[in-house]
C-alpha cells in the first residue's frame, strides 16, 4: 500500500510499504479523507521539531480489528485521534490533557496520509477512535481534529457569555475558530488576513468584519465601533506571524485574553510591553491540540447541526496526487482546507 511521507529534500512523496497488521489491542483503518494541516506544511519547511509523521486528521473505515478490541468492527466509519493523554498523571488530573507528557508519544503508523494505517493500542483503549454518525460526511469528519483544537482553545480561554473576538489569521484554523466561537454564542467577531479569498470565506462563515492587516488602523476602528471603544474580550493569534500577538494585545479590553493558537516558529519571541500587560491585566493563554471529550462534543454539535463545516473544504484530492494537495494548501488565495482522499472515500 502507499502512503505520503516527508522526503529528506523536504518534499512529500508516495512510498510503497506492506499494509500494516493490527497487533493485540490495535486496529487498522482504510483512509477516506485526511486534512492537510498547517503543521504538516511547517514540517515540510523544517519549522516543526517533531518526528516527521504527516497527517493527523483522518477519517475512514475500520479495516481489521486486533485481538482484544471491543466495540469496533470491520467497516465501521470512524475518526481517529493520533495523540492521546494518559488520564492518570498529575497534568491530566488537573484537566490539562493536551499537555500530558504522554500525549504526543503515540501516533498513527505510518501516518494519516496512508491507504491503511495502524492505530496503537493506547489510542484504541483510551477512546481515541470515535464512531462517525452517518450525518457527518467524510469532509466534515476530516475537520473534526482542527475544529476540536478550536473548541479546546475556547474551553481553556473560558470567555464570558456573548464575548467579542478578533482573529488574526483566517486560514483553516482561524476560520474554524470563528465557526466554533459563533456556535458557542460569540457576539462579534472581527478578523484579518492578507488573502482576499480567506476574508471572503470568513464573511460567509460567522465573521462580522474582515480587514486586510496592511490597511492602517482599520481593525482598531472596527473594534472600537463594535465595542464602544472598550476593546475585545479575546484576541486569537491564528498565524505564525509573531507581530500578530502585539496587534492582538493592543485590541484587547482591560482584563482580556490573548489566545495563542497558531504554531509559532521555533525561537520566536512575544514582543509586548510587559508593563502594559500587567497594568491592563491581559491573560496570555496558549492552547495546543485537542482532547477526546472536546472531539465528542464537537461531533454532537455537527450531528445536531449547531455547527456546519463542510463548506470549508475547498479541495478533495486523491492520495496519488498528494504533492499537488500540499502545494495547494500552501497557497492561501487558491485554497481553504485541502483534504487528501483514500480508498474508502
Ligand atoms: Zn492539525
Ligand atoms: Zn497524563
């Protein structure tokens, strides 16, 4: 079978390997679709210091079930979460599940962009295989993980009812954040992106006002109009651009929250005046990845039609053309969310 892997040259290429066989407590899954994430693109650029496994947003059908697995059968439609916390350590006990030291130790083999991939026993045992309701088609299913990241972020931020937001960066993560924040009762959302295509998509998807960040003072004026000069409750950094954090702090109300969502480049610094941060009581909340309870909640929101995500998928490209899928995902004016499709699609 074939899978997409990172070549030493930094390109994504197809490799041929034997189909994985599930061991005790494991399953294998035949791929239907897996989203190309910003972090996959950063791995190609060499900016993300983790093992070079690509693809962590997969949905598909259970191919084979290993000994001792209960509750899953061949052919089941599932979403699979690649990482899973231990639920037993002091970090998990405090509820910070995605910061569990065990969290990123497990992963899909050989990754999510594979015709068939193996799910480790820890993931199966700890609930990281989620049955997909028939109402959730493959494209929306492939958005569960990144949308889950937005829900986990919002849980950690714990915004007040009817909160106002600015989202800096309207790529797939920013667009998903806007939809989830809207589903949870946001009163006003403003956003910026360099790409006019992304700004258009945001306006059709829950963002009240969108601006080009190069437009001097435009966002400040929009925030002042929307909040009577008070500032927003939450500023979300959904871009790797380190200057966005400073812009976010400036747009916050006193006591507001700066939510760091986008993966910063290694070594990037938070360039803000700490005295301003102190005197204005700004909270800085980094949020990373998502959890099984939040994925289940998100699945409920999708099934109940409180949340609709399908329109964010701009391209579904077969695994054989994975290089094209990655190239498209890296061009903001040409694509929103790109998903790679497999044999179960
Ligand atoms: Zn992702
Ligand atoms: Zn833990």
